[in-house]
C-alpha cells in the first residue's frame, strides 16, 4: 500500500478551557485561492489534456463551459460541481460507457475527500479510481489507465488526485477532484516497471514517484510546469529492499523519506540533485526485535521521524552528531518504543496526534510524548490498511469534545476519519457520535462469478471469499447476500430463464441450487458428485435441466422433478466427454421441435451433443461427438439469431476466427474474421432484445482476455462493426447481459471487481457507418488498400483464371466476365500467398456453394471479385504467418540447436508430411518442393493438368539437404526474406508477441 502517510490538516478548535475563535474559514478561503493560483500555473503548462490514450479508449480534451467556451471547467469548478451527479439524457459517443464499479482494490488506501455537506471518498479498483458520494449514492469513475492502478494519493486540500499504474506503458495522471477532469499526464515516467509509490508535497507543487523496477528510481516532478522531465532522479540500491511508501516532509519540501519492510531511506533535494542515506536499523541496534517496517512519517516538529513495525514498535529517528567532535548532523534511530503488542499496519498524523491502525482492527491516538490518549476497539474490524482524516474542521461545540483516557480526563477533539481493512471494508467514523458507518463491504478475494436476473434489474456476484451478493443495479443497492462458510470458493453462478432459481458452482466441485429471492436451498439440492472445480453452468430454456462442466473435463446434468406437492432438483448423470478442458456449455432446442438439446465445446476441438431424452439416472449418454477445427482451438459458442432461413451455431477460436455451423448437420457454412483486439474472443452472448432496437437488429457482446466489446450482427468480417474497451487488465473471467440488453457486467477475477457497462447501440451503428459501406471496410484490411498492389494482383489473377477455364491455347474469341469458376478459388488463394489446407478449401467451397441454397434451392458455382475479397479476408490468417510461429514449429519438430539454429531432419520432415495431418503422397511432395525450389518452370499440375515424376524419391533426396535449418527452409524453399539471427535474438529477449510478431 502506498499513499500520503501524513495528514497535517487545518488547525483544530481548542478545548473549552483553552477555546479561541478558530473556525478555519480564513484558512479555507486562502487554500481555495492557492488552489486557483496552482491551477492557473498548470493551465499554462504544455500538452495538458491534449493527448489520446488509444489503448484505454479515453480521449482527453481540455473541457470548457459550453455557454462560454473561453472558461475552463477546472478553473470554475467547486467541490459541489461534480457530486451528486444528476443523470440527464445526452448523446453517448462510445458504444460502451463505464456506468458503475462494484468492488475495490484492498491494497490501495481510501481517502476522505469531503465530510460536511457530502460524504465523499476516493478508492481504487482494477484500472480505475472511484469518487464515491455516499450521501447521494453516486459514483464518478476516473478512467484513463490501461493497467491496474498501483498507487493513489491526494493533495493537502483534496483538490488534486494522483493515480499511477505498473503497466508496460505506465501513466501518472493528476486529476481535478472538483470537476473529475485529468489535468496532467506523465507518460512513461518509470518505463522499468511502472510506479510503486507516490506522494504530493504539502503545497501540491511537487510530486514524487518511486519506480517498481528491479532497480528502483525516485523522481521528483514539478507537475505544474511545462517540463516533461523530472527535476531530479536517483537510483536506489536493491539491497535496501523494495521501497513501497514515500512522502514529503510537510515542513520542508526538500526532505523526504521512504521505507521498505527492512530499511528507511531519507532524501535531501538540492536543486537538481537528490541524495539519500540509509541509516542502520537492525535487531542488534537496540538489542530487541524491531519487526518489519510498515509505514513512516515525519514528526510535526520537522526533524524527527517515526516508523511503525509489525512487532508493535515505533522507531524514533532524529538528527544527531556522529561523534562529539563532528559538526555535521546525521540521521539515526535513537529510540525503539514498544507502543503496543499488536502489529502496526498504519501510521499517520493528524493535528498534534500520532495515529496507528493495527492487525486487530483498532485505531489508537497518542500525544507527542507517545501517551495513549484515546482508542477505537469496538468496531470488530479486520487488520486496517489505511486511515484518512477529514480536511474539514468539526463544529466548534463543546458537545463535540471527547475526554482522553488519562487521569486528568482532558478534553480534546478528533476529526472524522475513514478507514479501510484487508477485507475490503470501508468505515466512516464520526468522532462526535463515536458511531461507525460502513460505507463499503466488498469482495476481498477473486471474483469470478456474475449473472443477471432474466426479468428484473438484478445482478448477482460471487467470489472466493464465499460471499454471494445480489444488487439492484438501477438503484445501486444490495438486496440480499449470503456467506458460504464451508465451500467458500464460488466459481460460477447462473439464473434459470424464469428467474426462480440461482445455481452456484464451487471450486470444490459442489453445486447448490438456491431460491433466487432468499438465496436459501434445501439439503437435498446441494450436490457433491464432482471433486473438480465447476467452470460452467447453464439452464435449459424450459428451466427443467441444469448442466455444469468441471475442470475434470466432465459434464454433469441435473433435472427438475415435479412431485405431488413440490419440485426438486435431482442428479441425472455425469460423463467424461472431453480429453481437454471444456470451454463452453450450451442448451438449445431442436429445429421444428420443443425437445431440449445440450452441447459442449472443448479445447480438444470436439463439439459433443448429449442424448438427454434417453439418459437415465446416473447415466448421461452422448449423441454425437465431432471435430470442428483442424488447428484452431475453439473458445466459445452461441446460438446465432434468426437472421437467415438456416439455424446456425456460432463459434469463436483462438485464431481470431468465427464460424457458423449448421445446427443439424454440423457442417461449417461460413468462416469470418472476428474482433482483433490483441487477444481472441473468450466468451460471447447474443444481446437480449431491447425496445430501442430495430425490429431486425441483432447484436452480440463478448469478452477477450482483458476487454469487453459489442458487435453488430450479422458477422461478416467488417472491423468497423465491432467496438471494444479495456475493462480488466489482469483478465476478464466472466460476463453477463442485463435482461433488457442495456448493460453488460464483467467480472475481473483476481482484481475483485465487477464493472457495469452501459451499451449505446446508436454510437456503435454510427461508428460502423463512418467505416464505409460494401467493400470499403474490407479494402482497409488489404495491404495497400483499394489502389494497392494486392488488389491489382487479384484482378490479374481473375482474368488469368478466365483464360485458364476457357483454355490457354484456345484461338476462339474470349468471353470476359466478372466471375470465375469456384474450382479456381484454391489456385488464386495460393497465388496470393495463402496456402489453406484441404479441409479449409472444402469449407470455402461449401461456403460459396451453399450460400443461396436455402433461399433458391440451387448451388452457386462461380464467384465474383467482391465476394472473393471477402472470402480471402475472412479465411486468411488474421496476422499472417509470424516468424515466431515458424521458430516455434522448428523448436517442436527439430533437434537441439546446431550452430545456433534449430534444425529438422529431412527424412523426419518428409515422414511427418506423409503420415500426419492431411497425408501427402511422394508425388505430391515432389511436386510441391520442385515448384517451390523453381525446378518446375511450368508450375506443376495447376498449369499442366497433371504432374508426372517417375523418380520422385530421388528428386527429393537430391534437392533437399539432410538437415534443414529454419533459415534454409524460410529463404531457400519458401522464398521469405527472413533473418534467423534477429528472430532468435528477439525470441530469447521475449520481444515477439503472437499478434505483434514480424510477419514473414
């Protein structure tokens, strides 16, 4: 945890016997004036708010008043400007808008921003920061990071907020808390690994950041000026441990301190230089166990500093002379104070009090002499992770003063404060009443399960902490919850289509069927037929069947039996139907029938259908099992909406492709390019019909590894019909659509959050329209575009194929057409550098051949150029053949490195080509290699009609070397301009990524 450890606030009112008229009004007015001056300096800085973060999809622009464009919203904003936020209808410019964030990052501190007219706190969750107004139950989400936020801090007056992350392209963003506008962004401030800790100086002018790399760097920034570089930088010695906490001396901005678990560092800034010292602190220093350091602060007197430890000790640092003869003062630990028995997790200052939070959830206040003044121990909390005091002065009334715990029982005043715990609980304490108010109680362990009610604005979410919570996502209130003490790890949940039942699957393999309203279940409806983690759950459309898939690659089915007086779920059977993990599970209804069908899809590339009608108790039967992919690994599936006369099953794969399969014959009827946003589609769902949709409009939502997106149907490969945003940088584990199709909810797994996204279909349609109609979007996917070399080559090949089909040597008048025979498609594809397998060629021909069969009852036997371009774009590899893939192939098939390169034995390669996959004969091998090596000038059977070679084996022996290196295969045989040394170096350095590899 990192953030501002010291909160030196406005002067407190004196006790009655010492009371003076100190209301703090003048100080607040001066502070507001200072904030305006600070903003005015910042407004003149260079490049603020003018950059665009392409990854996160946030366009930052200097926002101005629409009535008066010359007036900055930041300059005119007050603390009442942003919250409460009144919802007013306005045009959405993004297809997806983050509407609410459920959950928080318990490792980040929580800050008290406002505590008088409104109670507003700041906390972090996944890659966003949230300003939550408890008074109006509203949120303002600060979006801009594409990686998880690693640290937060706020300015002394709570006007400026700072967020930072640890991503590859790490950002530090300074926000105006009054308007919610980002006013400054520091790009790549710590490219070595992002930011581990940061803090603002008391006057808010300077910002210090600590890098998260192996060798940490500490940088001080004058963020209000136009400079892009830090004022000073220093590198830390790794032997001092990972510095995770830093702050300025509130009395001297040239002094700073930071600490790791074992070492405190003290910094001194002198113009452009930043120096630090690391005074010794060991158990032998005081001949006592010191404990691990948690947090450190400067004493309000300036020179002294304090460090808290896990042993309940407080280390006092001071400036002392090294010896009686030396003049310079050095920093040294002069005293170890056994403050309490329990470990101290938080150390901060407020006014003239030292405040600690400990592992028992207690908050204690000490005076400057380390005497206990007061404490809060009755809250029954878990270990405390942060404490933040209000900047507002409590009312100046004698009723608000407390008595300390000394014999004199002196009167004193404590500001209201907010604290957070390791269990993701946030509590506000009104010190006058002494009554805690729980503001947030969120999931503190991985949250993988989310499901929306099919008929009400209700969403349920469950986590590995055993908490199942149901929310009304329109009113933003929790309806009910349940804690599972025994199983705990909730992995997935699902509502039945009628909304009566809520099924819960656990990592232990247990399955519970709950009442959707009460979250209670009968003992007979708690099933333990699997020992493996339940990964998928789904109900049948008639709510009579429940199916689950587990990590043991098995499918279980439960059936609802109706008795005389009640209905009860019973176990039907379990079948180990896949030999690799199951990726999706789907119920459906047979065409022209009401019978229920069940399918499962696995990483073994098999689509399995189960015979529910003939399955008996404890016996789940399989109806069919078919392999639907050759090399791609399927990731998910969904029933395609009725856009055509055929009934289709839509699947997605790890090669960024989507396929339509006939639901009855399982024939692949279409292959399409899917969304290409860095990772393939992991889950997808057809968006429920909404009243604002057109009568024939259909849409699909999906998630990739870290993004959520929405797609216009029908899928045709047009990239402009899809839009996606980063939602959970560490990975999305689940998603669910609201019953009316207005929202999609994503669960982030390890980040313990669920995000609610509002869908704007008008914005999506507008973006698709701007992308162009007909072939214009597809031309953009071809090298060189519409007027490029590739399109011209396609046109030439089309004319050449017409000549071939009419006979090359024919002297008759040629019939020029815009179409070519379907049989010519494989040759044009290969001529363009795309070499599909025989199965892929069959899929292509079936796609064209049956494209109009359902409507007309006739086959299509030819294809025009426009149809061919779409076919080519949708079937070819999404990112070409990368050099990394070629290297991986040689590493798998070849022998250990020879002369720095992996090599493949010729005989082994030929045997693999003949015996594995789509088998090749020796004649076919000879034809391919002679054509590739240029030994067959006529081009082989595509040109000659046949290929005769009596000495095929001798030809292969003589022309192909015994040991084939990657460079030989790529450059001499395939003719690719590939450089093996650069590729090997890149692979060793980890510089090539699957989607960003060098394309050969």
